[in-house]
């Protein structure tokens, strides 16, 4: 069914990395191979066991990349729940389409997540009430 396949639109993006004895380099090239057209980048610093996010976007797609620590990304869509562990050691990002409810929970003492968006900040793009999100989902 279409509703079950919706979670398949959440993509794991493998990031290139170059490791030396002195450390690791993870380059991001915003070229035609990058999964979204980049308009905005921001960081979220979180304290252990605290939550951030807890909203959806009407139009904005987001790529979550863990910079430091472990963070759980909770995603909800059409009554289905998905839980993905973001770990800064894994060189992976998670691409979440618009109209997916997301919440972050920081598992490390000082976690950092970078979010790359395909839209500039737009206050009206945020869906901050879960009840409103459910209504929008039902109308699709």
C-alpha cells in the first residue's frame, strides 16, 4: 500500500570520508550529485536526554548529519514510526522529505547535529502542532 511505502522516502545518505592518523575529513560538495539543492545550513547543540525539533515542514526537505555524539531521530508519517540512530562515527546522514514529523533525542553529553535544508527559513513552513500535522496528512 502507498502509506507503508511512505517511510521508504526517508533515505540514508553515505558520506565520503578520508581518515589519517591525525583525524578524519568529511567533505560535502554541493554539486549535482548532492541529494538536495542547498539553501540553508544550521547546527543544533543538544544536552543528553533532551529533545529538539518535534515538528514537521510543509515544503522543506532536511538532511540530518551527526557532527558529534549519538542522537535518535524519531520520524512519524501516516501512523507509522521510525527510529534511526545518528552516530557521528558512521559517516551517514538521513534525508527526510517534507511532511514528515521529526524529533531528535540526544544520547550523548554534548551532541551536535547539522541540518542541511533545501529552503531558507520560513516561519509559515513549520507545522508545530501534531494535531495540525495529522489533519494535513489526512487531507493528502
